């Protein structure tokens, strides 16, 4: 079963292919997804990588804190998104 990995503090100059190649050192990368702002469409500086469980653990340990273009990546196992309360305007 694939494991989802959160990757934060990604440089804005990075591409999904850059992340795929970085994580592929530790095993097969099933998917890479950058998150964009809904309103502006601009990259928000974080994304998700899916890998098998064993490779994911190794990648998290090796890449958390790794500096890319002067930015230290935050890499950890993705957590389920907490439901947000609805705001009525």
C-alpha cells in the first residue's frame, strides 16, 4: 500500500520532476503532487510524494532537513486532513 509523504518548504524554483528524482533514490515514486493556491493558481511551497511503506520511511529519515536552494525541506509522513468548520458569510 502506498504511503503519502508531506514535503514542505519546497523552493518555488523546484519542479515535480526535481522531487521525483530526489525521492527515487530511495525507491519507486508512485506520484508527486505540488499544491497550488485555489484563487491565484500559484504554487504554495509544499506537496506530497507517494511511495511504498519501506521506501517512504527511508526517504523521510534521509531527506527531512535536507537543504535545497537555501531552504531546509520538512519531510514527514502525511497526516489525514482535519475537517475545517464551515464559515458562512
